[in-house]
C-alpha cells in the first residue's frame, strides 16, 4: 500500500500522552544505577567502618549530574566519587592530627600562656585549667574578670586593715575577704600552713591571694590571645605536610578524571 500523505500505515506515532525521549535519555535511563550496583571501585573504596550509604548518595549525585552513558563514562564518574571520598578521609586525618597536637598543648599551660602575652609577667600558667579557660564564653570571661576584680578589691581593704593594726584587726580583715577567699584562708589555717594571726593573714594575702587575684584578672583579660596561641601551637603545619601532598595529588587526579569525562562526552556528541 502506498503511503498516504507520506505516512505509512505501519508507522507508529507516539501517543499524545507519551513522554518524548531522546537517545541520550534512553542511554542514561539504562545505566543510571549500574555504577552504584556493579561498580568495581565502589566495592573497594568504602572501608568496613565507613558509611556505605553516604558513599552511595555521593555517587548517585555525581551520576545525576554527569548522566554517564557506557561503561567508560560510568567508570570515570565512579572514579570521581572515589576521589572525593578519599579527600574526605584526608580532612578527617587532618582534624585528628590537629586534635592530638592540641591535647599535648593544653596539657602544658606553662608553655602556652606566657607565650600568649610575653610582656605580662604574672601570666605564668601555674595552676591554670587551660581547657576550662579556652572553652569559657565571652560572657563567662566578663563575669570571671569582674569576680577577680572584686576579690582583689576586698583583698586590698583587708591589707589596709592589717597594716593599720589594732586589737581586732585580724577579725575585721578576715571578714572583709570575699566568702571564697575567706574559706580558702580557713583551710590553710586548719592545715596549719599559716597561723590564725594578723601576721599570718597578711603573709597569706601577700604570697598567695594577691598573685592569684591578679593572675585571674589577667587571664580573663587576655583570654583571646591565650586561645589564639593555643590553637596556633596545636596547628603544627609541618606535621600536616604529608597529608597536604596527598590532598594535592587527589586534586590533580580529580581534575584529570573530570577532564577525561568531559572530553569523552564531547567526542560522543553529548
């Protein structure tokens, strides 16, 4: 039978409701999940303790982006996923190394704190809880500084009372101290480290209480510098050199693989 108006009666025309497809779409639909299910690299790149589902999500996103057709394109996309996954490991290793260095640093406040503000002689680092100092919020540091200043002010008043002397100078000076300092003094007396006299209290104030009040004020005042010094010493760049070289290798590998994939798609007219 001759075709009518150029249309053969055996020609199948698409239904109006049928979605139009292109060869590229057909190819993509046929292989879009193959890389996830059958990829050689995906079975090796994810270690037993790692999240295979997270890697599958990464790979699926790359497949959706590049829509590979054919085994070669699939392999290149899977290679991209493997490189990104390995770069993730580099960042984990870098963080672990920095944390280990920071742990060593915070355990040596006598080295960190004097270096943070080298022209502050009372910042010695003695008896300082460096992790607590570093994690305190700005509001907490303002409160600590204010408390240290109040303690120092009360201590000065007690010193003045003791310096003037008098029959009840010891009792008056003791009551002038803030409750925490007064309780601390009583512990020293109970342990017989100082006598419960005006002379003993004056010596305690001079040798222990005043230096601590000044030190705590300085620590609160210079907490940003101490924090920066700690983080700076913990970030020991020379110990990250091998990781940095490996990351550079992965970056170059990613660039080459992506260039190969794009060139192949261009050659295939996609």
